[in-house]
C-alpha cells in the first residue's frame, strides 16, 4: 500500500455542514476565512429552494445539496470530506474558470474489505474510492477532495452578468447553475480523472491510474495502462478515437445517448476511402434530414490561391462545383457566406476544410435562412487527403450522412468517447467526455445549460463511470 499526497489539505479550524444519513456521507469543510467565500455576510434573498439569507450561507447550502446528491448515489462506509473554498479564480469578460476539484491523495495496492469490490493491483485510486474499497480511512486527519470555486463570477471582467445561480431547483435560466458545477467537480474528486500526465504520457510515480485501465485507444488497440509514455502522449491527441470501455457505462450509454452521428464517408478513390469525422453546421439543411451522395468539386481559383468562396465564384469554379459537393477552405468570411456562394453556383452540399491543424473538426456557427444545402467541416488532414486525390486526377466521391446506428458521442461499438482534442488542453483533456455527446453529459469539459442534477441514466453517465472504476 502506498499513499501518495497530491496537495496540502490540512483541516483548518472549520465548521462542518452535516448532511442527513445516506448511502455515503459527504461533508463540506469550510476552508474560507472570515467575511469571505462561504462566510460572506452580504445579505441575500432566499432563491430557488435555497433558504440561506447571506451569500455565504447560500453558497454553503448549494455545496451541501450537491454533496447530498452524490451521497445518495454512492455506497461507502467511510465518510468523505470535501475541503472547499471560494476564491478569485482566472477569468475575463468572456470566459472564466468556474471551479476545480480533485483528490487530495491517491492510494494503490491496498487490501479490499469483504464485499466492497476489487482492487486492481498497481493502479492509483482517488482516496475517497480507496477508502470505500478498503472500508477504512487511510488519511483520517485530512480531507479527501479539495475544491475551489470562483468567488468573482458575474462581477465586472469575470463573465459580467453571469453569476452562479445559487438556487437548488435547477431553474438557473441564463445564469450558471452552481449545483451543476459542483456535481461536475465532485465527480472529478470522486474518480473522474486520470493521474497520468497527458502531455508526456508519464505515469504518476510510475503507476497508472485506475482511470487508465478503461481509457482505450481505437487505433493503438490498447488501453492507457498498456501503453508506453510515447503511445499515451500520442493517444492524448488522437481525437474521438479514445473511448471508455467500462461495462456499466457501455450499457448505460444505450439509453442515455441519442442515436445518430454525422459522418463523411469517402467511397472513391480507394486510396482515401473510409469514414471521416465532421463538424456540423448551424445553418442550412441538417444531415438528419438530408443525405448527399455526390462527387466533390474543389473551389480553387479564388484570391491568394485558396478556395475561400467568400465572393461569387468564377465561371470555372462555378462549373467545378455545380451539381457536386463543393470543397472550400476555411477563412476570411463566415461559414454561412461560403455556403450561400457555393449554393448559388449550384453545389449540392459544402465541405469546409479547416485551415489549422486542430482536431476534432468543430461545428460551424452562422445564420442564413436562404441556405438550403447541408455543410460539414473536416480537419486539415482530411481536406488535404481529398485535395491530393483530386490533384492526382482522381474522382472523389463522398456520402454526407447521419449514421443512425451510432450513438452520438460514442464509437461504433457504443463506447463513450473521452475528450482528447489537439492541441492538448491542460486540465480538460482526457478527464472528461467528448463534447460531441448528446444528450449533453455532466462530465463534458463545458457546463451545458440543459444539464439536470441527475448523475445517472437516462440523464447522465457519471455514476456508471464511477461504478466501472470500483464505486
Ligand atoms: Zn471538469
């Protein structure tokens, strides 16, 4: 047994907010100083089921509410303590760190208590889970999860006008629902994060995390606990090819995620035939309704030699795309502008080629009610493959369609995808679900407005994921 301390988290002289008895007791330990954070005396009117009468009280009530939801869903004979504080965190006018949380310690190679499950040898466990499996508290003088949340949210220069909603009824409207953010962050602290370095691929102290056992790369055909450091670092950038193989999540995804994944299939030439990832357009026909099977015509002779399609096409270009799928380059003008330009030239659909080497292909914003054709965005690599085939004199034939057999946010075997964009996003990559998931999931890297406070199917996959790792 080896306990590893991740960060200092001594008990301060702090009050405990006790919760009703449940399947697991989770206590919030108030680490804030006098007059700030949870102790902020600013008067507040009770809101959305939160009876607190000061800002500090309302914050603490929201924390206790989120802790009670997790407590009701988990089983542990060992109490869980969350050291929490509200501090000024990074933010500006347009974005903000809402909060962060993680385990204070990890532990490995400890004995499991009878009936509490199995401990996989040689893998790190977040301390709250290690305690549960062992039936004892390995760090009785310390908190098990450390959580910090942004006290400045909603103030000038910190997403002004979008403070945390402190009600616990889910009616956040345009505000940011603190309870949802708390459920998300506590999820990380309970086990939804790897302890492995996604940039270098290096294990923490030479051992994988239990998370790594279930993070499986569909191209390497290995899980993260079976790879070299270099393979893991590559897998961390292998967008939408890294999936979660846990059985509970696999079964739950079937009745949590929606069916239907947009895709580009190249059927000709053989050299580049296959399935390619696409981003969807907010404008024009949706692939749900409209499938297109056609040859590709490239827009080539626009300003500076690229196929930007920002102004009416030349006669030669219009001829090249008429009746076909127009291949255009990203840049200079909006996506909907390009779509209108190629539609006016007679194109049946549009493929926009990304102009930087980022993955996966992002969705495309834009509004133009007169655009009727469907559009998708592909990566620079995909675009270059198509351009290369065209330059070599090949006909390129594609199918743009919705694959109704594939869950949205899962691979073809129904395994939910992890978030691994290129470039790597420290703090977000690997330890979240991919953003393509629909319905939206609690453990995506962004808090979507349509999330509920449920952590389990048919609303969410966080609880089955935690069960996969031993909860
Ligand atoms: Zn997160």
